[in-house]
C-alpha cells in the first residue's frame, strides 16, 4: 500500500506540475503575440480580453463581494462598472509587462511631455543627493511596477520586496523580467526581512507593498473591515528610525501614467517616543484606502485582502 500511495502521490504531483507548465506556456505565448502589435493597440486589446474573461471566472464573485463590503453605499450598477474597469486594469498590466521599457519614457533632465509624468521630483532629487536609508511603500494601484523604474531614472536603486506568483514557471520569468528593469529584488519568504534590514543598515533604501494578505499580521481595519497587516515596515522603522515615503501609480487616459512620490509620512509614536507598530500598520492601511477610494477601479479587487475564503471555510467547519 505504501508503494501504491507513493506512486499515486508522484503522479498527482507530476500532473500538477504539467498543469502549471502548460498555463505558463499559454501566458508566455499570449504575451509574445502582444509583442507583435503597437503598445497602445496591445494594451487596449488586453483590456477588452480581460473584461470579457474576468467576469466569467470564480474570482469575479470574490471581487463583487469585496466591492460590496468596501462600498455599501454604491449601487450594484456602480459596483459592476468598477469591477469591469478593474478587470481591464489587470489586462493592461499584463500587456504592459511586454512594453515596460518603451512605456517608461520619463526623463528627469528633459521638459518634454511623454507617456509618464512624475510628481514629487524635488523629493527624488533630495533622496539622490542626500543618500540615506529610507522605506518607500505602495499598494496594488495602477501599474505599481513602474515605481522602482522611476527610482532608477533618478539614480536611486531601491531593493524591492515582492511576492512571486504561485506558478513557479511564471514566477521565474517574472523575477528575471523585474530584476533586469527594477534593480534589486527580494522574494517574500522566511528570511526576507533580514535582507531588507541589512540593506537599511548599509544606508540603502527598500520598497514594500503593504496591502497584501498576511494571516499572521497585526489586527487592523481596511474599509472598516477587519484585516491582518504585515508589521514588517513598522518594525523596520522601529529598528532603524528611517523615513517612510508613500508612492503610487495612477492610470491616466490614453495609456498614460502619473507616478507620485509623497512627502515623508509622520510615523505614530507612543508616549515614551518609541514607534507604535500597531498604529503605524493602521496608518499604512488608511493611506492605501485613501488612494483606492480616489481611483477604485485601479486596485486589484480580485485579491482576497480580507481573507474571505478562509473565513467562509472556518464558518463551514
């Protein structure tokens, strides 16, 4: 029986591995086809495809649940419109991976208006001229992948913490793509916090996405709903007492983008002057929520930020 079980386990693993490989090949094939078209046409096409396929997937129900919980005051028609635009946003992101080198045309030394505009140029210049450790954070809004590219344009290499896709074949390609265009990357796993700490300790900046699901995180709220937030950024600030800068990408009409680097955020402290880790985690959520409320269709609503699936499973059990 043990031999049979081992054989069945190997077969199941092999089939799962083949399925992941096949999905990856389909994704790569689609992206290679997009390369054959002009950037604007490819992005517009990807938008239409995502709007057609997205609502037919199981993730659409989760997206609508998230939207209803976040915006109880909005009508079903308004929520459906946001959902459709959000699917389009994800389709565009996929196409933009292919053309990122061509899309990012911002030149800090030129007055020419291009596809990308940047707000916060004086802050970028200060961070370049007065080198020091700092943390820049963002959320899954617009094409957030452009932010490290913007830093590199100003001569600032930010070590970015990112979560690899679950598909190992896609994860490998994504890592290679990002590393070639975005500088230093740290995959999110056990030990990644130590890597970021070493970077800050050596005077280098790091970047973090703060709106990801983290079941072991601190109890906080997001859109008045309970969530768990990763305390990593707050703990790094407590350890190094470094500045924290919010940054985001906003999609503009006609396939244009605005990248915003905001002034350093004031970090909550306790009465004794120490960093308040819990209050800091909540303040990060509040900032991302502010961004999402401003441009709700540019956030990834299919993401299970509130861990709804896990909650439903717990209730059934």
